[in-house]
C-alpha cells in the first residue's frame, strides 16, 4: 500500500483531532482494573488502538470499537499470559503489567514491540514493580510474581512515560500511599490519572515530577473522553510551515500540550493563534531557520515531533541544529530527505541542517510511525508526485491521514 502525494499546494482548512493514541493505549490497559463497562469517546481506530483492543479480547475481555466509541468490559478476564503475538505489535502492551498485577496473580507478559527507534528497554518498569514488592524475572518473557505487594516511594532513574503510567496503575491496586519521584509530566500521564480518578481512584500530582497514589480502592466503570492527540495536531499544523504559505487550524487539542512546537514555528516566522481547544498556524512564504532545538521530556519539545520538524527546518533559510535526546535511533527520515535534495548531516545525536529553498519529489519509505508522517510532510512540500511506502507504520498513529489532509485542500491518495 502506498500514499501518492501531489505536493506544492498551500494548505488551508481545519481538522478535528481525535483522542491521543498515547493516552488511549494506557487507558485501555487500565480498563482491566475497572469493575464495570468503560465507554471511551472520540476514539479513532488507529492501528495500535485496534491491536490493544484485540489484546484485551485475547485476555477474555469484551473490547469493541464502533463509530468513534470504544466499549470495554474486563469482568471476563481469565488469562494472565500476554503472549508475544499480541504484545510485540505495540510498545504499550508493557502497560498491562501494572494493571494485571492488581489481580494478585502471577503475570507473564512478552516483551513489547513498538517503533524501531532505539533499544527501548523496560528496566525502569521492572525496577519500579520490584519496589512495590513484586518479583519480576526477565527471560524471553517478563514474569511478575506478587511476592509481598506494598506501597512505597519509587524514584525513576529517568522520567519514562510508560513506566510512570504502569507504576501509577500498579500502585492503585496496593493499599497505602505510593509516591513516584522523577515521574514523567506528559499530558498523557495526566490524562491517565484523570481517568483513574474519575473511575474512583485517588491520584494527585500527575503532570508534575512527584505523583502520589492513594491505593487499594477498586476502580469502577464509566464514560471518558481522552485528550486530543497533540502529535497528530502538531503534524498537521506544521504543513503550514513548508514555505508554501498556509492557514491551518486544528480543533480538539489544548495548545498548552504542543507549546514547544508552536514556539518553534513562531520563532521561524509563523503567525500562531490559540483558543481553549484550537490552534491556528499561518505563514506567507519561506521561513527562517532557528539555532538549536532539543527534544526533551514534557514540557520540552516532544521527540515524536522531531522528524516532522526536520522537514520544515530543511526548507527554512539558514542553519538549524536539532538534538534528539530521547531515542538513539530516530533519524530514519534523514537519508531520505537528503535524497530529495536536503542538506542534513548527522553528528552523534544531532542533525546539522542547512536550509534549501526547494526539495525534489521522491519515492519514500516509512521506517517507523513518525518517520512516515515526516515523509508525508516532505511530499506535501514539493511540486510533483512523491510516494510513501509502508503506510501501515503511519496508520498506527494516524487514521486515514489522506482524508485529514484533504480537509486542508491537499492532494494525497491511498493506492492499494
Ligand atoms: C512513550 O513511549 C510513547 N509511546 C512514545 O511515542 C514517546 O516517544 C515516548 O513515550 C516519549 O515521549 C506510547 O506512549 C505508547 P519512555 P515510552 O519510556 O513510554 C528509555 C509514538 O511515536 N527507557 O518515556 O516507551 C527509552 O529507551 C511513540 O507515538 C529506558 O531506558 O517512552 C527512551 O530512550 C514513539 N528504560 C526513554 O527512556 C525503560 O524502562 C524514553 O522512553 C523505559 C524507557
């Protein structure tokens, strides 16, 4: 399957953004701790989300998606082995460790999959579970034994998003107060805590490095609308910064969640408008490159925006330097952009970008989810026909990207 992109068109229009993949995935895992049916709204059938629903069904739950709504009932869960055929399709399968551990059973879970952007170990998840009194052995699978579960204070060696989410959920199942120090502050962590509190839990401090969980309360079911996807929104907004001019609005994402990206676009010369849940990016031609930008934990620049931003910077005037501090193998887009005529040099974990006025159409490949999104953005930037292969990577985190881009007047067709 390919995307055929006729680029060179100035984007104009507005797109409604669905729930954030990286919120919905841990929330779906958390449903295994909820007694009763959970109904989630504004859900797009991203590939990763459909995979997580299949994984829950494999454990014995009812888990369906229909017309924007996911309905989950985990009362029928009767299996404590998360097998590799499901687990290694997505990174978020590891986030079942915490919730399933609250059943008091021995859990066996295959190591997670996810985009090939680095080693992505799970040592921080394991260390945290051990602090909570679980024996965790890592062989081919992870085996988690409830030796003597107890609330505790856990200091993460780095602010891992997934580990913060996993340990928050595990701690909800343990009576007493657990504190997570050096926790991730991403909006998707805050959103999971909001979901848990709505379902009867008691978490404070989510969104700060110090999260306190008052555990031992049985969570119940209910209705919830997760936050909008700030990475999908950011990807669409920066199509207005490709030197073609543009006027793009996204609706459904709090601008505070993509502040770092918006600041960069503003510094490059875009006009930014914001409201409670909308963002508008306008530009009228070629932009100015900026000095140094670094990916960082929230509220810093999201690593998931790096590849897409590099496309914008490769077309801007002057020199820019991008440091990728979160993952060690997230430059799959660079050689392909250089094939299009970009001037990007890799130096350790940084990219030295000398902006060029134009890129040429090319046959491109998605090597992971966000590299794929960046290749689509690159195709939109150039006159003529570009193609992007391995569209399944893109479909993991964007639903019908070609249909969304059509709402901006852009010409992208999916060919089987
Ligand atoms: C989440 O991955 C997101 N995925 C990623 O989005 C995102 O890039 C990442 O957070 C950082 O924001 C989901 O939420 C499903 P981490 P996660 O644990 O939780 C290292 C996308 O494109 N680390 O914060 O796996 C790790 O190797 C995806 O939507 C350990 O060393 O990220 C990485 O270098 C890609 N040991 C850094 O920490 C651990 O036990 C950040 O990882 C865990 C992580």
